[in-house]
């Protein structure tokens, strides 16, 4: 489906980003695994190459303009173009409104919101220059749809991702570049799989489908949104949350 297409995945570390990178590669894309931690980027790319796919690693901080220009240049140098961007990189933090300090708040909003803007702008300019469209998926969070105590910066930034997605979708539509988001709920990782399996014994009340998310749930949704099967979908958010946003827990 994605044969010959070139994809960048930011934050391609060990969890959801790694699964997305692997899923796009298994579908035929050449994948650039970008991460601020070089060991994470390199491990992700190595795993894909070991599986027989085409991939390279790029160490880059999404908040750094020069690094994003470098990411685009390295991708074009390696593969000639960019067709797909998945803005997955993020950081989080637990302080709530009364505990968070301004520097901490700014850091989280900077990485999630300014970083996603920065990466998208550099990649979109390359896609516009190529002239034949593209697909971008931003990874949001159920925390960006609803309020809860704690993590005030993360929740605020993830809410921003939802409307950044719509704004970018409208602006880039004339260039046939589609922009959508995926909303995960709490997602077990391959690394934490065993702990999650224990948790599965007590199904979460907040998730009607009765289990935690798995990175593959998110990756399959991203694969759909970047594929031609979603060619008339832009500016949309796809919750991949087992019904978490749909349910009202009472009592
Ligand atoms: N895991 C969950 O339960 C969950 C739930 C909802 C939403 N999400 C979202 O899904 C995405 C992936 O989550 P995860 O749990 O796999 O995260 P993770 O922390 O395991 O991976 C995030 C990766 O982003 C990288 N990164 C951080 N700052 C960066 C920067 N400035 N530049 C480049 N890379 C940077 C990190 O090095 C890391 O490898 C995130 O956007 C997260 O907010 C996750």
C-alpha cells in the first residue's frame, strides 16, 4: 500500500513511535526514525533494517529549527522526497495547576506544541515543493479532550494538538496534504507488556472495551490515515481508545 513512499516518524523510541515506524515499513514505506535520543533513533532504524526494511536514523530535537531543516535535508538526501510525517514525539509531566512551575509548563508545551509546529512546517514546505501532496498524522491523547487533576501542561498542549491539526489541514488542503490526528488512551508498551497483562486481569472501568491500549492499535490507525484509503479524510481526529471518550462513568 505504501510502496516507495517515504515516512518520517518523530519520537521513534521504544513504544508507540517504534510500532508506528515498523508498521509503515512493513507496508512498504522507507522510514526515517527521528528521535532526540540518538540511541533510540538508531535502535529503531536497526530493528527495521534487521527485519529487511529500508530505514535510517536521524538524531534531532523537534524544538530546534536547524535540526528540523537537517532532518528534511537528510531524508531527501537518503530517499529523494517525503510523503508521510507522523508527529509522535512528546514529553509529559505530572504536576497539576497548583504545583507546576512556569519553566516546566513552558518546556512541555514547547516540545509538544512548538515542536510539532516546527517539524510540520519544515516537512510541509518540502511536500509543497514536491507538488504532489502528502499525509501528516499528529499523535494527540485522551488527555487533550478531557480535564483531570495533574499533568496540566501535558493536557493543555495535547488539546492544542487537536486544533493545530484542523488549522494545518485547512491551510495545506490546497496542496493535497492531509493532516489528521490519532487519540490514544493509556497504552501498554512492548517493554511494559507483562505488567499490562497483569492489569488486563482487572479491566479498566474507564475503557468500555475492557483492556488497555496496545501500540499496534495506534499504529494501525496511523497506517489507515496515511494510506490512500483515507484520501478524503483531513482535519479529523480518530480516537483509538476502546471507547474511553464515549463513556460517562457515573458514581
Ligand atoms: N503511552 C500512552 O499511554 C499514551 C497515551 C496517550 C497519548 N500518547 C502519546 O503517544 C505518543 C507516544 O507515546 P509513548 O508512550 O510511546 O512515548 P515515549 O515517551 O515512550 O516516546 C516518546 C519519544 O519521543 C522522544 N522525544 C521526546 N522529546 C523529543 C524531542 N524534543 N525531539 C525528538 N524526540 C523527542 C523521546 O526520546 C521518546 O523516544 C506521544 O505523543 C504521547 O503523548 C501516549
